[in-house]
C-alpha cells in the first residue's frame, strides 16, 4: 500500500482537517489532539494483537450500540473503553465516509463549544 493510501494516512487527513487539531506521538502511536491538549483519536497498531485500528472518544451510548451491532468492525478498547471510547478496526473493509463521521463525533465530544461551532460553520459554508 503506497504512502498516502495507508489507513493512518486517511485517518490523519480526517483528523487534521478539524479546527485546531494537532498530531504527535503518544505511547508510540500517532495521536490526535484538540489544541494539542485533549486526545480525541489514537491510532492503535502497537498492542501486537495483529489488528489495525484506532480508538476515539464517543458520545454516551455510542460505543455499546456499535460494538453490539457490528463486533467485527467495532470493539471496546483497552484502558479507555471503560470511559466509553470506541475502537474501530481498520483491517476490515472501511467506509471512509463513515469513519469521517465517527472522527467528527469524537472531536465534538472533546472540543470546546467554540471549535464545534467553527466546525459547523465550515460545514455550512
């Protein structure tokens, strides 16, 4: 898979398109932050379980709904799953429009109201 077409490249483009989103390594993986402070998405390729995924913040009830409906695509991630975060497999057929929606939901869950309003204004314009 060529540079730019890897799952991390797609995920990076989606995350960094959001207002004041930044990226840096955290726990050895690309991690995406709001204002370089609060994590909203974390790439997950370091647990040596032969799965490629990302973990993200999620609104209340979202994790349970998706994991129960499609356990082959979604999971409860270690460490942050107890806080309602969602795990999303990237080593299965991926609908990047759906991933965009999930990433934006994670951002909305973490970002301050002003940045969410900026995101909404950008989508409307």
